[in-house]
C-alpha cells in the first residue's frame, strides 16, 4: 500500500476499530497466474493476529487457499472531494478534486476449515457480533439468533459454507482525510459531506471529525 506518514494508522486500537466497523473484506489470492477475490464477512481478535470468516462452498477459490499467502482488502469509507468546498480556493485557484477514504490491507496466511463444529461456532460468533452492531446503530428490531431458525435448516446452511482463517502477517491501515489541507479547508470538506444525502459521504464526514 502507498502509505504516506500523515495517512498511516499506527495505533492497534484504531486499526481494530476500522476493521470492526467495516466487517467484511475482499480476500485476494494469486494462483497459477490468475487473481481471484471474494468478499468475506469476518471477525478479528483483539490482538489483530487472527481473522475468521467464511465463503460459499460452491466458490472454487477456497480450494486453492489453504497454506497460501493472501491479501484481504478492507474498504471502510470513501467519498469524492470537490475543490468547491475549499475556502482557500478564493485566494489560490490552483486546486483539484481528490478522494477521501479509509482502508485496511491485511497480509496473511490462509487456513481452510471444512469442519462443521468450527464453522458453526464461527457462524454463531459472526451473527452475534453483527447483530450487536445493528442494534447499536439503532435499527430498532429485535436481535436475531442462530437458534431462532430450525436446527435442520441451519445444519443445511452450514454445510453450504467453508470456514477461512487468516493468520495475520502484517497490516497496513490508511486514513486519507484531507490531512494535507488547512483547517479551514478540512472544515469545508467535512461540512459539505455531512450535508450530503449519501450515507457514504456522511460516514467520511464523521471520520474526519473524529480524526
């Protein structure tokens, strides 16, 4: 990842927050001259050492993953930034559009788990974690549990997925949130994004204010 010092996220808790806020990432592998990628919902441990997730059994990528090095690209937020939002453009018109974003790259070794017990535990843990996030975001509906569905139905669904464990080698995390602009320009960007009717724009505005 191209990672200027000003954009690097070096704090473990901050990296963990980005990963958990996203909750899913693209697992990219390279086998026999061909790239493959799958969006995978995941959980990450507090020490940033292990990522657990699953893919569909019908997805052929998992058959080539065991023991391989992979890259998981985790997009968190992103938004277009217009020079029209910079107060400084009145004094200096030499400005161009850009893009603000938060992203994490996880470099890891993959372990495939075709084990019903492992996969069921993952399913329960992943469901509990995401349901908690949903409730925290004020969805308003009651929490759903794996046990709310018939056992034989859940068993069939679990047979349709494969567990993937990523043993983390390194992580690069980046926040590009107008850090190279003046305080006034940053305020102009965050205010414009906060007033957007697009959820993604407002998410970037919240990240800028928290930075």
